[in-house]
């Protein structure tokens, strides 16, 4: 925890990626058909390699995940790890800027009927800089059981610090759409 970086509320954390290390936080949730993860993200410089920054996980693997590239673009990945959307090259995430990021997944009954949604916002803005939504993707078939934030896998050569702040996870009906209010109080 780094109070100098904690600008957005009580659930504030700072994650610093050290050389040759994968470090992340896990927030377990009751198994659910859908989950929505909302958090603020900041980094002081672009990554040297593409790095995973978050996952909605179903126990056996990710239902959906986000990568940040070395050009500041966000990749949205499905359960199989395939990139299904990449943000525009003309609107990359910039260093030393707070972004609010949202990732939502709803499991499917097969590999082509799940839902994955993503949006990112400049700070506290309510209009997304970019967004993605599909109801015909592979989001896995198992219930979502946790959210993982930080450098969740790979990228062990990248030593760029990453700050993650104001982490919120919603499941069930509260996770039905993007736009999780702050603060969200889980009724569970």
C-alpha cells in the first residue's frame, strides 16, 4: 500500500513489479455466472513488453483478461487467451495518468455465447475513451470465482511500476452492465 499513490478511496493499493517477478492481488468472490471488475490504473512509463494487467478468473483459467502493450494499447482477451479487441493506436494510455478501467465477463454454455465487455475512462470521467462489447465470445463455461490485478502472468523482464487503486468487484445482478458506481458495497 502506498498512500502517496492512493488517490481514489479506501480500497487503495500500489503494486510494484520487480525484475523477473510476477506480482498480483487476488480478490475471491462467490462463484457467479458474471462478474464486473472496476479499478484505477496508473504507470510511470510504458511497459517494455506486453503485460497482463487483470483477469476475471473462473478457477481453471481466465474468463476474460486485459493486457497493456508497450505502445499503451489495451488488448481484451477471451477465455482461450486470444485477443478479441485492441484499443486504437491513436488513443493509447499515457504514462503518469490515472485511468478507470472496467472489465465484465459472463460465462457461456459453449465457446461462442459468452459476454465480454471493456471500457476505459480518463480519471473520473463518465464517458469512455474506448469500449468494447460482445455477446458471442468465449468467456469460459465455469462460474467466475476471483479477480486478479497487477502483472498476472508473463512479462517477468518488465520492471515498470504499476499502481492499481480503488478496486471493486461485483457479481450477479450488480455485474449486469459496465458503470459500477463508486463506492460499490457488495451485498454478500
